[in-house]
C-alpha cells in the first residue's frame, strides 16, 4: 500500500491565551487590541476570558463591581481574531441570566466558540482541530452557579478529563479561580492543578486574580496559574494593582506533543489599549515573572507565606466590598459580613492583616468615597 506524506503532521501548532477582558462600559471609542491584534491573528487558536455581560440591559447584580458593555462590543472580539472565549466567571451574570443567554447566542452567531458551559452536570467540551491535531477545551469557575455555567468541582473535572482524553490529542483546562491581587496560587490550587495533569490534562490556564502568577512545568504538562489582566481595569489606589499585571501566553505544541512557551508581559495604557511591556518596565517584566515561576517549579507554595500575602492584598479588598454592600444595600449585609468574617480562614486573614504593615492599596481603598 502506498503511503502519503502529510506535511501538516510535522507542523507546530500555536495557541495564544489572554486573561481577563472587560471591554468597558459604553461604546468604546478606541480599539483596545490594535497593538496586539496581529499577534493574536497569527495564532492557530486564540483564547481570552471574557469577563463582562455583553448587554447593558437587565437588572444589575447587588455587588461592588458590575461589569457590562454594549452588545456591539462583540465585534472587537471577532475582529481581533479570538476563536474561543471563556464565560464561566464571576461577572458574566452581572446583568442577569437572560442577558447571559443572549450573549452566548450572540458569540456563537459570530463564529466564536464559548467555553465554560454546563451540560448534564459536565463541562461542555469544545474540540478544535488544527494541523491534524485535536485540541479539547474544558472550562470551570470556582463559583456555585445555579445556571448553565460550569462550577469547579474536583470530581467533575477529573471525570471530564478522562472522557475528553479519549477523544483528543491535547486537553486544555480553563480555570477561573484563585484570590485577587495575590501573585502566588494557594497551596490547594497547586495540589489540584498537579492532580489534573496527572489525570491526563496537558495545559492549564487560570484567570481571575487580576495579576499574573508563575508558570509551572509539571511532568509533561504546563500550568499557568493566572494570566492576569488582558484588558481590565479596577481602581485600587495603586498603579500596579489598578492596571493589573498580565501576560499573553504563547504556546507552541509540536506534532510529538512537546510544549514550548513564551510569556509576553502586557499593560493597559491610560487610553485603555493593551500594550506589550518592555523588559525594563518597573511594574512588571519578564524578570519578575521568572521569580514567581521559580517559587513553583519543583517546589510547593508555603501556606504561611501565601496566607500573609493574601491578608495584605486580597483580604482588605473583600472588606471594602462588604462595607460598600452595607452602605448601598442595608444592614442585612452587615450580618452576612459577620458570618463571612467568622469563618476560621477569614479570621486568620484578619489577624495577619491587623498585625502586618498595610499595603498602600488597602489604605487607598478605605479612604476612597463611595459613589
């Protein structure tokens, strides 16, 4: 029998992953992705975490930050070349479930695959073939959804990986998880990520903390614990945290299944456009990302060190959000805050926060007047 040579089987496949993307309220006057669009369009598969409601209608959720943008903003996602977006996150329902459902239909009508949906208690897989390789994507968020979005549950993820692994060549897991503004994953996150690789996942990309975290090469897999912000801004009274830190993760998968990757630090300009950071950027650069990664590879995150970091940055932001809810939505929120604060882990954060030097962002949070 004559054998035919397939050149596609020898090609590397390039995947690009971008983090939290909010687009912004109102019709955007600028083109926020124009400086990086050519990079994204060249990839075989481009991904971002779409963390907004593509609708300004509906009822706003009773929370500190409600993120919504007009439906016309979907064209920015399409024109930039994103093939796949994750919607399992904590802002996708900011205008209610009906708006979320319309958004999903709108994305699909533009030819954009939607990740993070639930189907019969499982994450609905997205399978994309490129260069003769089948890539399977699964998406989860560490929230207790009551809708068609997929929550992060270890048993479910392990089951889903096993089922998808039999259908594809490469399994990619998207996780919306972690603690905001903390530059290291929690020890429990590291344990779970390694367990998912052991179960058959090849690549894990995380988002939600709004800062980039380290990248771990574990066995034959790759774990990017947090991509940080792609195009996202929340005023935190601190330039570093307000703009967030983010990376564009470029992954090359060889035909033999080996990974090479490049992490490109990015920042959000004052005009709201995504820009590549220079190596000399004082706030976030390749050198800083390497320091974060060294703390992960072949090591375990220290519980004590991580708790101290979470108490400095994540915990005060949560307190401020509770104070806002009390002021805006009434005294019932005070009782709920007390219940939250009395959890043992939160009492531990409180103790560290009271005994440690305050980060400038926490001072700014409580000094700022609520609108």
